[in-house]
């Protein structure tokens, strides 16, 4: 029977980060991935030689001393990850389609705030009060500083106030409120459901800087793989844990893998969806209230995505940029699964190198989509979907094309859809329940599944643990690693890596 110090379950950015951190601290690691490849949502796919991103389009955290830059430095992969900042005019645009209003928002929190002053001169007080609150939450969130992270994040008052409550208290201007809450599309909950603090932790980083990565998530996967080959990490794809055995004193003694092997490890961390974790662990070790809490977690929405190119466009003038089309000002309505009208649509333009060496002007357009609305096709699988589902997909893609062409009439005749994906596609390729984009919904007052479980050598990290997105998923692994490695040793390690 093989012996490891640590098992990590799930080969997305969270599992990759945790495995490397543990190996860098002398642990022998077994990384289990259910799918055929490492990377999870980071994976890029190629159609007609053109690269398209599945679950990673842009990120915060790359400003000077930013949390992502620091995490990459500690992992020793910062040189392979090259940010492409979206800072030129026109690279961060919000559009209210029905009102014909366009807001071109600059990069940098101060620039963003001052541009809002120009757009809304009557609302200067409200704008400043909003940014002060964002700053307060951001500064109080010690987990956003690697030198200070601890397992127990301290709550602030804004953890118990919804984003909607805060905005309603500040202003009645519907366009301003919509602009300030539009980043909720980056964490999967609407303004009434999420706390202001959760919003501020995600939006605060995005105001500071937004960047795409050269070669997208593929750059991350390559960098991790390179480091793995020099580390004490064994990767096992197409494999998961099927049973926990020999449980004594609330600790699992043996892990039975889906390939039939048995292994031992001091600790095991799951970086997958919390409800999937509890399907693997024996239920009798958890209190009823605990099981009910996890069962009650709502899954965040996913995205219907269109992957296309604009032929004959000039690469030098094509991007990178993010254009957010909003059919109305009420994000709560737009993100309501029962509404039947158009919803928010994010259009990402970028220039990508194809496998054939050509440069392509790529468009990734995606809009929130709810699993509950596709339930009638939930039993189908890739390549075996019924005709009605394919018709639904064609209608969605057609409507996205119309909205894209209305805002970019210059590309109308040259926009070509190469592929499209629904939450069912994401579900089946990424092994994510309901094809969600951000794991569980981060709702106000919710206690996420995170850190040590009642089975004392089992831990949980991943995008559902602290904050969603690449930054949140990686951060959760840093916090758990601190516990697995030992607080003092970890602090020493971080200090050493950051000063090198
Ligand atoms: C369409 C879309 C667009 C997005 N856009 C962005 C963006 O622009 N920026 C951003 O920051 N975030 C974005 N996100 C969210 C981001 O991708 C995730 O927050 C992040 O990648 C999650 O990382 P993770 O490691 O926690 O999970 P995942 O990437 O989901 O990885 C989990 C891994 O575990 C594996 N797995 C599942 N079950 C098991 C099991 N039982 N045993 C073993 N392995 C298992 C899966 O196959 C997968 O490889 C987007 C997500 C989607 C879907």
C-alpha cells in the first residue's frame, strides 16, 4: 500500500496550488483528478486551431503587490504567467442597451471613482461613500495578505448587510446602482443575496486592475506541470476516492481509490464542490445539522457561452476588452432564473495565437444560465442531446449574435460562431454539479464548508470555500496549506519566498 503525506482531490487551480505548496514544504503528495487532464476550469480548448477559454477569461490581483502576483511568486511560477492589462480606453465598457447609455470605465480604483464623478455629478457623495466602504472591507480582510492569512477570517459589519441594502441607502440612481453592482456576475449571486463584504472583496480587486493572461489558463497549467515534474507530487487522472476506510478516533486510516488501489496519507484535502465531498465521506461521522447546512447550499449559476471569431478584423485594434451589455438596470431581475427576457451579457474580445501560427480575433460571449431551466435535458450527455436542446442552443447563440452585432455593427458581417456551450456542457466536461461557474452561491450570513471537517484529517478548500474565481480558489489553498504545514513553518516559508 502506497503511503503519502497528503492527498489532494481535484486538479483545478485550487488543487494545483495546494499540491505545489505542500510539495515545496517537503510533503509527498498524491493529486487525484476525476477527469482525463489537470486544470479544471483553467483548461483551454482548440477548435479549427483557435484557442478558446472555458472557465478563465480575466482576473484581478496583478497590481503591484497584488494578491495573485504574490501567490504566483510564492509558488515560483510568476515568470510563466504574463498578465495583459485591460487598461486602454474602451477596454472596460458597461452598456445599458435599452437606454442607449455607454459607460467606459477606466482601470484603477481612483480612476474608476473619478470617472463615476464625471458621469454622475449629482452623486459624488454616494460614490465616495461606496468606495470608502469597499476600501474598509478590503483592508479588514486579512486573508488578502499572504503574510497575515489565518484560518478564521474576521467578519466585518458589511458581512451582514446585503449589497442591495448598502446601495439603496446610498442612492436612488438606478444606473449608478447597476454599475456598482455589475461585478456580481463575477461571483454568481445577485445584489439581494450577497453581502456587501463579499462583493467588496471581489469588486475591490477588479477596480484595482483587470488582466487577461497570455495563453489563458493554459499558461497556468503548463507552469504547474513544469514545477510538478521537479517535485514530489504524483498525479493520478481519471481517479477519485471511492471510500474512506479504517476510521479510528475520527481520522481516516485508508483511502480506497476508484482504480481499486488503497493508499494511506496523514491528511486529505478536497477542492471539489462541497456537496460532492459529502457524497464521498461516511455520513455517520457528521451531525445532522452539519449535513443539512451543506445540503442547503445553493449552487451558483453557470454561463451559456458562445465562442467565435471576427474575420477580417485588425488584430492591433481588436482588444483585449470586456463589454458588459445590460438590458435593464435591475441586476436582481436580470439574475433571476425565472425571468424570460435577455440577461447580462459579457463580451470578451482578445487576440489569440492559433495552433497554425495565425493571429485570431476571438470573441467569448457569455451570459448567466440556470441549471433549473435546462432540467428537462439533464439526463442527456455530450454528443447525445435531443433535438430540442440543440434548438435551444441555436436560439441562444442567435440572440447573442444579434446583441453583439447591435453593439459592434462594424463586425456584423464578419462574426462567426465556432462553438457554443450550455451549463450542461460545462457540467459534463468539468465534473461540476449543475455546470455552475463559481461552486456554491456566496450568500449573506452563510458558513461555507472550509478548513478542517469533523473527520479530523479531512480538509476542504476550493472556490466555494472563501471567495470564488481563480484568486479565491488559490487563496483557499494557501489558507488550508498553513494548517497542514504548520503555522510558524508556513509563515516563515511565505516570508522567505516573498523576499527572494
Ligand atoms: C464559464 C466560466 C467562466 C469563468 N470565468 C472566470 C474568469 O474570467 N475569472 C475567474 O477568476 N474565474 C472565472 N470562473 C470561475 C473559475 O473558473 C473558478 O472559480 C476556479 O477555476 C475554480 O477552481 P477550483 O480549483 O476550485 O475548481 P475547478 O476548476 O472546478 O476544479 C475542480 C477539479 O476537480 C475535479 N473533480 C471534480 N470532482 C472530483 C472528484 N470527485 N474527484 C477528483 N476530482 C474531481 C474536476 O474535474 C476539476 O478538474 C469562470 C467559471 C466558468 C465556468
